[in-house]
C-alpha cells in the first residue's frame, strides 16, 4: 500500500531512527535470478541534516567518513555501485543496472546510463 519513496522513508526510519530526510532516486537495479520473477531494487540517496541514530534489529549503527567506506568489508557490488550513487545529483541522470551471475556464480554488473 505504499509508493516507493514512502517505503524508502519508512525503512530508513525503522532501521536508523532518522526522519525528515530528503531522499531522491539515483537508479534502479534488476537482478536476473534465473527465476521468474527476478528482483528489482530502487536505489535512493539522501542528505543527512539532523537526528540521532537509533539501533534496531538490523544491527549496530555508526557514522563513518566517505574515505573510510572502501576500507570496510563490503558486499561485492558496492565497490562499483557506491561511486555511481555518490555521483548522482538530485536532478541528474539516473543509472540503470543489470546484475547477472555466470555459471561459476560470479556477479556481472552492466550499467546503462
């Protein structure tokens, strides 16, 4: 019963305690799971203005600087995805990505801008 932006704001509030964050769509990801249907992901970004982080069942939260991000153990797609997200402005062009897996289970990412 929610539109995508409302759902993103609700998830942000539930998982971090942050509200009143202006979010904007950066792009979409389609994951080919070799099943029907696949998976669709809508990637939003927002600017933090105020509010206190609140831990949730999702895990422990902490603020880190952007230069620290890539020294963390990230899931494999974030090394390619985060730079695209960080370079997407509110009024700029959005990205579209297709994730597929080869026979060895290796992730392949194809971006269309």
